[in-house]
C-alpha cells in the first residue's frame, strides 16, 4: 500500500522492536494466571493442533460471545463450500475453555498470535488461510497488514462501532484508514457503525444486521438438563446472565422481593466473570439469601434462593430451565450483552437502560414485546421483580422465530459473498 500514514509506519517499526517485550509480558501473564501455559505458545504463532488438508478460512473474534455469534456464518460457509475447514482465533483466555465444545464439525480453535511480525509469519506460514474474516471490534493492524501482503483476501463482518469507540479510534485515524482499506468486504451491524467506519476511511461499507440472531441455540448436556429439571420441579426459575457488579446489586434486591412473596422463586445468577464468585457470595450472605455455588456442588433445597452459577459454558443449560432472563451489563456502563441466546430458546428478556452494544437488537426486540427495560436508580429492583413475575412463562413467539429465520437467510447471503472472495483470489 502506497501513501501510508506516519502512524502506520511507526506502528510497523514498533511491532518488530517490541517483540521481546511481548514475550516478557506473555510470561508475566502466565505467572499471574491470566494466560494458559499449555496454550501460550499459540500467542507466539506456535500451533497446537494439526492443520487439516484443503482450503481453510481463518475467522477471528475477541472472546466467547463474539466467537459464538460466528457459528451461523461458519455453518453457512461450510454449506456454501462443502469440505471447507475453519480456523477460529480469539484473544480472551476464557473463550478457549468453552469454544471448542461449541464449534461445528470442521472447525478448530487457536489463540490469536501477538501482533509481532515473527509471530504472525509463523502463524500464516503454518495455516495458509484462503480467506481471513475479522468481526466486531478486535482489529490488529500488523496481523491485517501481514495477511494482506500475502494476497489473502480480508473481510470485516459484524462490525460494530458506537460513538465512544469511534472517538477513541479517530485519534489514530491514519492507522485505521490504512488498515480498513485493506479489507475487500466490510459489513456493519447498523447505520451508526457504518457511518463511523466510513469516516475512518473504510470503502464501500454495507449494512447488515448482527449475526447474533442467526446463531443456533447454545448447546447443553441433556442428561444434566434432565437431572436439574427433576431437582427444580416446583420452583419458579429466572436467570440473571452475564452480570457485573452494578447488575448484581439490583438483581439480588429483586430476588429478595420475589423470595419474600413466594419462596418458590429461584434465581440462577451467572456472573460475566466466574472468578468474582467469592465477592458475589459475600453479597448474597449479606442479603440473607441462601445459595448454592455451582463450582462447589451441593443440592438445591427448599431454602436455596440462589444458584450461583460460577461456571463457564453452561448458559444454554440455565436458559432452558428459566421462565425469564435479565441480561446483564445493562445497568453499569458495560453496554449490555447478547439477548439473542435467551430469545432463541423462548425466554423473554429484561434489561437495564445501557444496551449500547446491542442498541438495534434491543430496539427490535422491544418493538415486538420480546424485551423489556427497567430504569436505573432506586426503583430498579422493584421494577425488575415485577417484570420477572409478569414475564415468567410467556415463552417464545412467532415474531422471535421469524427474526431468527430472517437473520439466517442474511447470513447465507454473506457466506456466498465470502466464498466468492476466495474464488477471485485464486
């Protein structure tokens, strides 16, 4: 690429010089328990699984939720091109613990290498992708530049960029312009994201709804599901999913109210970060709610008001047991989390006012009565308790099924475009 911005030149030079620092930081993260020592080599471009024969598409997303949202696209790519293998990369350690169990046949997972040229060269030499697909917001200029330099077509799908994200990236406008113009296809989730990407220099940005509505239901251990259904017979179950501290203050207060009115109510509380379990357990003790901690076992009895689900990869189990769901990240500035995992299992959704990460999704669901919002402040706990009691047992709807079907048809069309990119590059 000619006419590169000074920021792009500086970044290119710095990533080479800083490779020893990257190695040192990785070692420190391993010592701190932030990276898995058995898979840390993947971040240096060292593979831990064999490369399958034949053409391979490399798909990247930052963490668990973003990777799971790509499952319908992976399925559609393999339908559009039978025998196609898919390599999924991510950056968050938590994702690696669950992703492998939720990927379709013909797909495998590795951690994304750090953005040093030696690490990326090793990665690209080994995997030799025929196409590179990036999603949402996790973009690495060096990796994208190295991929484009090999003539590998690039696509940026499910792109999301709100005003806050745009403002932070606009300070590095030259770097982002050079990076975005390397993509052969850019698809934004909504008009706001598309406008911001155009301002940063992306060419020919298309608008397409989020991939998340098209995702298949989260997988579940059927024997575990039946065991818990038997154990919870007679209980009225609701889920608080992917919660943060600000959500939990309201959720716990709401369960106190529900429990006082009817001790049949059981809250399944699933924090976004299970490592926060001790902190949440202390809050439950202070609230006077009996609880069982999933990671420590124990039977759920009549005095159990909360199941603290401090585990990864079991949200599909909890949603199947629930009558309604509060989706977290929506009361404390985190921007909200994915409502579709509950909706596609027929579970009505409640949220707080902060849904910036899924603004279009929640607006669409609210218009159809499939998602309801509670206010912040002193009234939040009572409103949440009221909404849980009111929405429990409503189940799915034809509107929800129609939304999911429409989204899946869009994904099929996107898969065809991506396969065409592979064919043109040959």
